[in-house]
C-alpha cells in the first residue's frame, strides 16, 4: 500500500531524529524588521492588559471571559475531539482503544475477516488431523518407575517424539497465520480510513507481499533459534556440572535476548505489508518504531497473549472433555504414563474446538499488531494527519503542519 496515500514511510520522520514542517511566525507585511518577528499591526494595548479588579472605579474595563472574571465558555474547555473516520480516533491510542479497534474492525468486516479466517482454520485443522492420524509416529511411552540413565533416556526419547509430532502442525499453523495476518492487515488499514473492503480487494493488495511475509515469518524464528543455540551450546559441550550451570546461565540470557528481539520485531509484519518494505528494512523499521516504547509495546502484547490464552483455555477444555467422553478414552491412560490411543471421534471433536479458537484468535492478534503499528506512527510521525488527508476529512489540506 505504499502507493496509496497515508501509509508511505516518511523520508525524514521524527523517529529519525529530525523535525519536519515546524510552523514559524510570518514575516512583517511591510518588509521591515528581522525575519521571524510578529507583524507591527498589533491590537491596542488595553485589549491585552491583565484584568483589573471589578471595583476599580468608573471606566474600568470588565474582565474578559476566560481570565477569571466571568463564566467559562465552552471554547476554553479543551481541544476538540479527534477525527474518527473509521474504527479508531486519529490520535495516540490507549490500550483499550487498540483492543476495541481490532474487535470493531472484525465486526464491521466480519464477512471478509472472520469468513477468511474460518476457511483457513478449517483447512489447517483438516491437514493437522490427517497428519496426526496417518503420518506422525505414536507417542513414546514413559515408565514412571524408571530411574537413573533409563529415566533420562526415556525423557529424551519422549522429548524428541514430541518435537517431531509438533513440527508439521507448527509449520501448517505458521502458514495459516501468515495468510490470515496479510488479509487482516489490509482490512485494518481500510477500516482506519473508514473505507469498505472485500476479500478480493484485500487479497489483491496482500498477494504481492505473501512471499516477503513468509520470509520474515521464517527468518525471525531462525534468529531466535540461533541465539538460543549460542546461549546453551557452550554449556552442553562441556558436559560437566560446570557445563550444566553455564548452560543454565546461557539459557537465561538467551531468553532475555529473544524476548527483547520479539518485542522489537513485533511491528515488522505491518511495516512490510503497508509500507512495502523489504524483510531486513521491515525489521529495522519495527525496531525504530518500538525504540523508546519497548515496555508499552511489551505490555500490549502481553495482554493480547493473555487474552488469547484465556480464550483458548475456555474453549479447548470443554471440547477436550467432550472428546474424551465421546472417544471412550480411559482416563487412567493419562495418569500411568501410557500414551493414549485417540480415535477419529477425539480428533474431530478437538479439531472443532481448535477451529473455533483459531477463527477468533488469528484475526484479533493480527488486528492488534496492525493498530499498534498505526499508534506508534501517530505518536512518532504524526501519521494521523496523513490518514486524515487520505480519508478526505475537511480541514486537513496538504499545508496542514505536523505537530
């Protein structure tokens, strides 16, 4: 959307350490006096003098409204409300406005957003169920009475089996999230301007950015994995108690580094989609926008993750219980460490729950990310003026100065 008004990355923005379009006083109309001073045609001094006491004698000018001598008028109450052509007001957003804006956009464009998300979730879950049923190996059984080297071997085999089982589902889910995020980002960008959008329009804008977005989605986890390997690797190579302690410290340091980078890169996907940035440029752009607002960004993301976890928990637990009952799985299999054998009924019922969760979570999270990106650009680059001009609001011409 770099070719549409309102979203292009500024050439010299406040986030680059530069100020643009700062209004200054006009030059004198008669051409005299140094540049930057006020016009010599000033009101009579009496109109600007401080108010005197009401009982100061005859001829005393009554205090002007707003100076303490009369009733306050509405014009002195504060600035007018911000323009709101779409789902959010064009000003810096609060946490509640970001979350509410995402929900409002999904309600306003539910056919496009939720319909597409539902279709992607159904296809994804069918693929995951088929892989679980036919392709993935059976889970490794763990003997709860095993000790020593045998217990360590069983734990290692179980962890390896779990990773192998999760890898295909994680890959499919990542691709589904990518497609949903691309469409929802376009929907949010239109909703901010109050413009309608259809699935065909959103896909036409998102399609050229799918491959770069896929590259970004793959690159970020690779960076995190490399950091984790650097942190844990030296301790594992030592293989002694000192190595275990070193691996633990390296793991803690790697967790801090990956958390910091995940938050710093949180706005890379919206920047890549809306500004038509390259992968590396989108990562740099996100880091620049988050700089100075890391903790606020982390707070918004943490609350979003908490809400998605609660929704997943509230939906998945009932469907999991129903699936166990319908499938006839013995609960004792979960308690004695034996890997339960799930049938089609279990996979289908749990899959329905996953579809419901994914249909709601995918677009909500993508909407929060897009609005968080918009909020940071409003705060740092006065994007609200560009968006108001793009929305065609009166009073926002090309000569309107940036704040």
